[in-house]
């Protein structure tokens, strides 16, 4: 068994008086044991004034028990390790009859109140179990063993039988002498041996005790058999230990058991202590139920959020991408922020950042639907303002008050231009190569879901080496600052970061994202944050070749000659045969259906990319040609020889493209 020692925070060391340490230990009265176990022959009881012990027949039989020390508060200054406590003898005489019983009952109620509050403070499973252990040891017991079902049932899951209990935590403290006259509580490295796993069999003694729900004394016949089954036959309780076995029952079923143990030198458990154990067990079990349900909900929320966001970003030609996502808080993981990068025909890429209003599973679900809609619309190669218009219609179809903000931008690495449309989203920031950061002036627009609003798009320069930053309002707005103050701080932060790398170098993209998030201070995390950064590398004009071909029979031959000259100019003659063959097949197919001129474009980057466009919307499909067919083998050759290939429908036709590896790649 692996021990998990408890640290008792919040206890203040109180030095015991020398004369108190010298007195013999006296028997504690009945009631809630409030004293801390002492060394053999030493005193026992809480800190108090030194009073001569009572002796002889005149001692009052109903002497009241001294007040128990309050349970340690979590997060105290002492941390794990030794905890000093004062030890003093019992008060002599004391109140008789009803006064003493009332005092003991009041102390018991105060202890139960403090202990249950401590248990209730826990949110996750470990905190709740730790709260039970800290509240129980050493005030109520000298040692505690906590067993929980493995696995723990969640909600209305049907229980399985027989089920298994696993030892979750054991805590035990002992007294040892340290410097001076203090008696110090330290973690005991040798806790009571117990089995790590216990299978609860139907009809067994342990199953009967757990079914009864109420705590039982360990010296009863049923409890002895149950403890033997729980702790294991090879781990009997040492002689003299007194025990209380308390089932832990949640809202629907028993989920574990707690064993409270006292050493022989301490007063034994009394009937009222069963009520205390029942209170501790009930609050612990309900807290565990709550933690398990919360953990399941948090897991579902995490999975939902993860599946709604892209696993990885694409690597389009001419642009580098980096992203970040931060939930609002650990207790509110689900939000409506999203980002996306979608490759488009012509080596372009769509950059999208959006924010659905609200923090709930519903917001995340709406975000997923809008993101899917945006991807579908991007695949149709619609202008940015048209994409936002259709997103607005989709949000209205999802229901009332389904509102979101969105920024949709399309970057063309060939023209070094970017087209931006905005739907009520914070404006993007463009960081230039020299270190200047500017907030782009884009039409603000209305949020998606308002309905009946026209969206506008603007076309801006996107110079090579510049970095575009798209973000949600959680990055720039909080209770401590308004959105425009946050935007200005973000702009200054980007400019300061760029100054560190010099005027001729752009800051590393991943480090830039981390540095942007570092601007968030305490109190700035009121909302989740989505961040998308794009570094524009572009494609140099010398690496682009573009032609128009008339849709006639001579077009494939002319395409081969033009491609051969371009490859010779780029020192890529080794690709000539493959490029001529593939271009001939693709252009032949385009000429067959086109009515207007066919476009042919070659792009030289880390790969050689060829794009053939025509005005026919019908996409080619690869099929297996029969032996007697004269055609149908063109796409088969493209699929075998090209590194990658694809076809994309445009608003005015389609583009078929393929890529070949080069020595540069």
C-alpha cells in the first residue's frame, strides 16, 4: 500500500508547559474525543491552563470534555510536515449532569459544522477526500482509511456487481518530541496495513454493512467480518485499535467506505460518535457525487470544444499560420470562440475568427454549426461579404438570439492582397516588417444573426513579411479595460515585440502568439480567447507563369510548349516530361467542356503547382477505364504521377490542380 501523508495547514504551534508534560495521562470522559493522542505516559487533551489533576473518590463522574481544536484550514502557512499542538491534562471536576452533556453536544455540533464546511469546499475528487481526512485526523480519529468504488459510477449508470473498492487515501498522525518542550504531530510513515483493492461480493459481510448505510462500531460481529473483508485477511487490525466503519452513500448508491480508527491510549468511540461519522460520510459522499458529475461534464465540454476547433492548421503556399485558444477559466471551459484556415483555389487561403455570444454547451454547438457552414461556403469560393451574408441567414435559422461576431479574410499570395469582411468583430492588426503595427480600417458591420444587414468587404495590401493578427474580444476586453483600450495595448505590444527582432526580420510566429497572451494580467480573463496569426510570405512574380488558352484542339500542344519554357527558365528541366504529360491531360479535359478561354498557371514554391481553370462547373471524377475505352485515363495518370491533386468548384467554373515535388522541396 502506498501512503499518502496528510499535511495539516493552519495549526498554530503552542508550547506545552513543562509541568504539564510531566503529569500522567488521565482517562478522557465520554463524548467526542477532542484530545490529541499523546506519547505513552504523557498527558492528553487540548491546550488549557495547568490545573492540578483531580484524584480520589470525589472526582465528578460527569466531568465535561474539553473543547476540540478546530480542524485545520486548507492553504495554511505551515504546509505539509510537522504540526505543533499543545497538550494539557483534563480539567478537574467541571460541570455536572446536564451542563456537561450540553457542552459536549455543543462542541460536537461545532466540529461537525466546521468539518462539513471543509469538505464542501472541495470541487474535485481529491480535494473532497482530502477535506474529509484533514477534518477527521486528529480531532475525531487518529487514522482514517477512505475506500472508493473503482470506477466511480456517474449519474444514472447501472451499477455492476460485484464492484471493487480501491483504497483512495490513508492519513495517520503520531506524536513525537522535537526541540524544546513542544509535542509535534508529524505524518506517520507506517500506517495501518490495508489492502489496495477489495471486491465487494453480493451477500458478503461487507456488502451487508454497506447496504445498511449507517456507520457501525468495529467491535460488532458484522463489522469485524466486514473490516476483515475490506482490509484483507492478511491485514488484521492491530490489537487495541477502536474502529468505526462508515459507508459512503451518494445520491443513488453506495460509492465507498471510510474507516475511522483510534489508538488504545485514546478514549473509545461512543454512540454519539456514530452520528458524527454519519454526517462526515454523508457530506463526503454527496460531494464526491458532485465532483464525479462535474468531472464528466467537464470532460464532455472539453471533448466538444476540442472537436469544434481544428486539430491542426493547414500549410498553404505563401503563408505561415499559428493559433492559440484559451478557455475563460478552468470552471468554464466551453465557449463560442473559434478560428479556422481554409485553403482556397489559386493558392489562396481563407482566415476566419468568430465568437458566438455566451458560454455554454449551446454556444459551443452553435459555433460548430457556423464553423461548418463557413467551411462549406469557403469551398464554393464565395466573396467574403457573401460568406458572412449566408452565415447570418444560417444563424437566424438556428433560432432566435443566435448571434455571433466574425471576421472573414481571404489572402492571395500571388497578388499580395487581402480581402476582409467584418460582422461586428474587433478589427485585425497588421504588423509590418519594419515593426510598425496598425489597426486595419474595415467596415464594422453588424453581428451575425441580426438579419437584414448588408456586409461590406475591403481589399488591402498584404506585403511580404507582414503579420496579420485576428483575435476575439476576450483578448482585448475585460472588466478592467474597454475594448478600444485593449486594442491599443495589443497594438503597442506587437510593435514592441517586433522592435526586439530588428527592422529586417519578422518575430517568430509561435513566440509572437505567446508574447501576445502574456499581456493578459490578473482579472483579464473574463472571456475565452481565440487567436490566429498569419505571416505573409507571398509568391514572387518571378515564380508565377500565367496564360490564357483558347478552347480549341491546339490548346494542349500550346500548353506543353509554354510549360516547357517556364521550366527551363526555373531550372526545372527534370520535371519537363511529367509536367507536359499531366498538363496535356488536364487541358484536354478542360477544352472539351469549356466555352470561354482556359487559364493555365504555374507556381514555383517548395513544390511546382499547376492550375487549369475553365468555365464548366462539372468536377472531374477519377474512374477505372475499361480496356475498350479510348479515354478516361487522364486523371489516373495525374493520380499516379502527381504528389497531390484536386478539383475545386468556383462561382464561375472550376479549377483542377496538381503538384510535383522539386529539388527545392
